[in-house]
C-alpha cells in the first residue's frame, strides 16, 4: 500500500519503514532532491518524486495527486501523512 509523504519528517519515517515493508513512497519535489531520490532507488526503495510541490497543495492538487497514485497502485489503500489541518 503506497504512502504519500507531505513533510520531511513524514518522509524520513516512511523511508525507515520502507526498508522493512517494501512500501511504495510518494512525495512532492519540495521535500527531496532528484539526486536523493536516485540514491534511495539505487538501494531498492520504491520512491516516486512528483514533479510539483505539495507543501501548500490545494484540495484539487491533492485529489489529482491521489488519482495519480491510484493509477499506479490500483485497488490499494493509499496512506497519506497527516500534516495537521487543512486538506479535507
């Protein structure tokens, strides 16, 4: 089941967990550089960096992001990091 990280802390926790569970992780381009993604992928982490930031994502952006993840992981529940209030 894929995990959508919204903050650097959430990403760090997901990366720690992914080593044990092979969880697919998604994040915005505002919390991880492309070279950092490459380094994690080389170590076998299933990590996808979106082409856009999610720090101040609108509801519509989040809906589109979740739809993108759903297309790649059909039928799987998507876990979304809770970053406080605001999305729904």
